[in-house]
C-alpha cells in the first residue's frame, strides 16, 4: 500500500516540522542502519521508543523510536527548557506526545471506528519491545540531521 507509506511520511514530516521546527526526510532503512552499525558507540546508544495502541476496526500499535539526543531536543523545544533543565520525565513526555500525535494521525487513515490508547515510553540501550500476537506491517525510517527516527505500525493478528 504505497499510499499508506506516503501518508505516514507526510504525517511524520508534518508533526516534527510543525511541533519542533525540525525538517525530517525519509531515509532508506538499509543504508541508515548499515551506517549506524558501523559505529560501535551507536550500537549501544540509549534510545527511546514511544508506543500507542490502536483498537477497534483495526487492532495494533504505532511506535516512534529515536535517540536520546533527539528526545532531548524535542523536550527542549516543546517545553522551552535549557539543556541542563531537561529531566528524564521531560524526555518521556515529549516523545509520548510526538507518538500520540503520530498515532492519532495514522488512526485517521484506518477503518472506522478505532480508538487511540495512551502513549507509553520505554528507554534504554538494550531493550526489546513486543506486542504479543502482532507483526510489523509498516516501518518508515527518517533522518533529522544526524538522528534517525523510526515509525512502525504493528498489526495484531
């Protein structure tokens, strides 16, 4: 469904630009991840993942993953904070809100009637996220400067 891929690209670029003033562009996932895995420091980098579930006529979740640096920049911009004033809760709140906006806009593309859950944020250098009984149906990779943003739709079987 190329139209869904294009719609997701439009949603992500609009959300990051309108909320943060950051230009994001679609990135080829193969080249993006092969560049990242060559740098051992990036392999164990602390990352954040926002997750919001969608239920109803379509059942699944939308995730937004980014580096701690990207989440920090989002928190600074969204809450008008200096670098020293950003807390972990601010990072989580900023990514949670970006995930909520992204998931809400994707939900609007799905069959009626769907409901959006509350966003949850996980973080760490080595974590796994699993929504039991689901599989990724769409994954879009974006670049914001040097930072990667990955948006995934998981559909529950």
